[in-house]
C-alpha cells in the first residue's frame, strides 16, 4: 500500500514536470505581505511549503489531461487524498479509500468508472512504507533510482465546489497540509477563500481553484486514490504492495489512453520502476513530525527506527 509521501524537493518536482510538459509555479521569497496560513491573506505570491510527511486527507498537486488525445493539454489541479467510500452513510465516520488495487481497478464497481474516465498522476519525491517484523513496524523511505521525483498513478472522483464546501462544514478540521497548498483540506469553509491567493500551475492569484481550468468540464476539486500493484525486487523485501510509478512516456499514455489493455500493462509488476530504499527513524511514524529528519537514514544501530 501507500499511505505517506514526501513532497519537499521543489526543484526536483519542477524538473520532472518540465519533462512532462507541465509548468509548476516557482517558489516566492517570504515577504511582509506573504501569509500563507491566514484566511483572507493579502499575499500576491505564495511561499513554497516543503512537506516531508504527507498523510491521507491532505491536498496534493495532480496532473490531468483535458482530453483523451495524445496532444491534449496537461494541467495541474488540487486533489484530496482519499475517496469517500460509496457505502459511507451521511454523518458516520468511514475511513476513506486511499489506495486502489490494480488487479481489480477495471472490475471493482467502486473504481471501474474512475479507471475509465478519471486518471491522473501525482508528483512526489518519494514515499514511506513499513516492514512488519513480528509486532514491530520498521519504516523505510523509497525513491525512484537516479531520479529526484516520481509520478504516482492515481484515479480520482470529481467533487463539485458546493459539495466540497459542505464537506468542510461537516468534518473535523485536520492539521495536514498538502503539496503547495498551505491549507487544511477539511478546514472551515471560509478558509477555502485562502486557497484563492495561491498560484497553481502558473494560474494567477485569485483564480478559482474549484472552478474548471478552461471552458471544459475539467474539475479542479477531486478526491483520489493511489493505484497499487504487487511489489517486486527490493520493495518486496519491505512490503508486498507498491504504488504504481510511471515513467514520463507511461504517464502521458496513462492520462489519455482509452485502451484498457495498455493501461493494465502499465500497472503490471514487471513494468514498475525500480526504487532505492533506506531505513528511516521512528520520527516518521507520527504525522505531527514533518521535517527533513523524516526521510533521513536511521542511525546505524537502527534502535530509533522501531515503533
């Protein structure tokens, strides 16, 4: 599975998305008028907010195609990690679906229509996974070999701006922030206004991030799940599942292909990119910790890596 990611190297993400042909906003230097936390901020620019320990229910940047054609324009949008289960009853707490198994992506009712119509990629620098050894859980950090970032295959469920506003009024506020959005995903409804001061994909401040990117029906608010497959190689020594990581060419086809067999081939275990792993400390176990120490190699004796 995949339940925690690192999005801290802005230059690495820029380089990867440039290869994909998608511009990413540049970080701005802090100034007296830059207040990314405050609702109703008067900031004209947004400070890049690195995140080393992002958990589900956070907002992350996703890349979507505006049409199912090879020459379709690619855009960035803000998506929330975790799809509300279709069987969830109003007013009752149900854990969101943060992963989707590749083996049943095109057959399971929950994801079948999303797999056909709503695929995206989420750029991250790496992800964390926990190895079980008896009652111990040992955290590891995974990165794609020889690359500063990776593209995770995801499926998403569009959510209207009105539905998003209703969700923020009925859920408990979360302290989690997402990639480039210094804003709680389930904050009070008026905090949605703060997001409008943040530039996304080159869009100027004031752009309605919950409105279509163009005149098309492309949603700018959606919930997503990371697609996973059977782990192989070094990853299989830590966990039996791994997120589907796509190369640049695979990512383009993932976004626009209507050939189910082609999409399924990209999710096959033998098609997944190789990763390098290193053990990290127990610091990453708590989502309250969100600094560079989360992804640093654990002490040689490994004594601080166990939960």
